[in-house]
C-alpha cells in the first residue's frame, strides 16, 4: 500500500535512492553530522550560517581537538543574538566564503539555505572549500512557514538537483519535523519547550501504523515522510 502511495510522488525514484532504507525514524542535522564525522584525527569544521555559534559545543563533544570555524553574514536576527567575542567566527557576503580551496573536512549548515539569496553560487563555494571526500551536512526547510529572512523552501528533488549542480553527491536525506510541528511552533512564538516534540508528528505515526499493517518497506515510509515534512536533514559528499 505505501509503495503505491509513495510511487505517486513526483521524483519518487530520485528520493527513494537517498532516504533511509531500513529505519523510518526522524534524523536531525546534528545526528547526521555525528554519524558522518571523520574518525582518526583532528578535523576542520565550518559552520556555514553559524548564527550564535551554538554548534561549536556539539562538535567539541564529538572531537575535543576539532578545528571549528563559523561564518555568517553581517546582519541577521540570529547574528544579533550572538553574545561574547568569537575570534573563530568570520563574516562574509553571503556567497564568497573567505577560505582557500580544500579547507574543511566537514561543512555543517543547519537551517540556513532557505535564507540564502544565491543558493547555487553558495553551494559551489561549499564544494570549493571542502576537501576531497569531505561531507556537507545539515538541514533545510521544505514546507516551513516564512520566518526570519526566508528566501526559498527547497523541495527534495530541487535539493538533489542543486547538490548535483554543485558537484556534490547526496548520500542521505531524512525527514526532521512534520508540517504541523512548525506551524504550531511559529503560532506559539517558538517556545523552547516545544522543541521536545520536534521528531514527532501525527503523520509519522499514521504512516508507521500503515507500514506495519501492510508489511511495507521503511524506504517507502520515508519517501512519504519526506513528502510531508517541514524540514529535512541531508548528508552530501565531495567526490574524491
């Protein structure tokens, strides 16, 4: 049953190839970053659109020797919320990253691409500054209401095209939040306590029940969940 429902989704084959094949649980950007983080030595990490710089502690927990850097535009609500003197955070023009070629093992980008004016140009910069075999990991809006300085909401197929156009190979996309979660969170003013429900959605529960009753695959369940999510997490890699 789920395969028929998922099969009606435009771009089914493209999306089915990069969703989780065996688990239907939601994955966050930092979970995918943790799974993809290179082992065996200190790594250079860039948080693209770092805002307040909150990912630093997460990457330090993965690797105390990590070489973490952050970069963001000069002015945004998230940048204004930054406190303290961060010598490892740079400012850029929104397109041209101020780093040499092949600088980073990991570029992390959490809920940023929907705010970018020239996403294709910026993704080309991501590919330029990643080392061969390096990973680009994060999350991006899909069906999320307007917030901050929203410019675009990537569809899953549109995202796959943008990654390929930049020369990056998408390895995984995973649903994060359901449509209703982001609608309610915004209507309530974004309270911190509401984040505890981020991975839950009535849609996810319904799809999982149908999956169990019909013996459908996790892959087809995940294709449907990507169709009904407000944000999805991703992991892509620079060939080499």
